[in-house]
């Protein structure tokens, strides 16, 4: 039992030291120190989690802003300063998270890449598994999920689809080539799916038809008004899903043997 505090009691580093208290006093002080240290560790861990959460949030905000910038202006047209302004950050913070513009671009493409590729390949696999699988059904299975994202309610996905279409026209550029290569698996699977249905088609004809499909899709995702003007309003760029009903038979006809 602790003796009452008297003038003989001394305070050492914030703990009371009672002469003669012996081992019991040392044990009690040790427990107090351990409790204090544990409390500090808990506080430090809590602060670290809050800081990490805020850091992740800032990183995502920068990626969102870059997604918009690249979709609107392309890789070379988008500036880090504009991206920083939209994100409410500064260039130093962007460099802290991503080192440079090229790394930022790679991170933007990588963030949604797996989900994007999976969505397309899953659609193609479903179409291939059907007993009545055909060239038109495979083409639809490739384009339809991309248009669904392009016209969906999620602004992030709309921007992602637009920027990948923009980057398709600049894949010869070193800054973009490597990042875009990771998206090639969906196009390669599309090509393999078509080839499985038309194995007898000569290479010259097959790759010409493939090019027409991909070029059409790439331009269509960036077209501001041409479809509306050329069709006198019969078709609209604001409703590409409806336009797909007429587009698929035209694209499918390109795979018929000449």
C-alpha cells in the first residue's frame, strides 16, 4: 500500500517517488510509463491513418483532374498547371505523388485498366459462348460495353473512355505507347474472337475490316457533331447506343469475303 505523500516525497520526471516504497513503487511507475507509451502509440497510429486517408484522397483528386485534362486536351495539350488547378493542388504535390507528367498519365490509365479490359473481354466471352455466335454479334459485344461506359452516369468512366480514344491516335508517342500497350489485350481478344468465326478469310481482307471497326470506334468516341450533321439529325452522337443497331450490320459486312 502506498504511504501518504509527505515532504519526503519527490517528483521525478512527472512520477512521484516515495522513499522506502521499494519494489511496489518501481512496479507501479513502470505500469504508468507503459500506459503512457501505449497511449502515445495509439494516438500516433490514429494520426498516421488520418494522414494516409487524406493522402489517398488527394491522390485520387489529382487522378480525377488529370483524367479530365487528358480526355479534353490529349497528353500534350493538357498541362500539369491546369491539372493542379482543377485538383486544387500544386505542381509540387503532383510531382510528389507521380514524379512527372508521364508517370501521372500511366497512373491515370492504370487506375481503371483492369475493370475496363475485364468488362470488354467478359462481354466477348459471353457472345462467343452463344450457339448462334456470328461476326455481327462479336462486333456488338466489343463495342456495346464501351458505349455503355461512354454514355453512363459515371463521369469518371466517360472521361476514361474519351481519353483512351484520344490516346489511340498517339500510340506512336513514347510517353503514351507503353501505358496504352496494357489495354491491347481487349483488342487482341476481340480480333481472336472474330478470327475464330472467320478462319478462312484472307489476312488482307481480315485486317482491313478490323482496322475499319477500330478506326470507326476511335473516331466515334471523339466526334462532336459530324454524325448529327451527316445524317441530318436522323442519328445523334448523344445516343450512340441507338446508332449501334445500324452500325453493327455495316461493320459486319466488311468481314464478308470479297
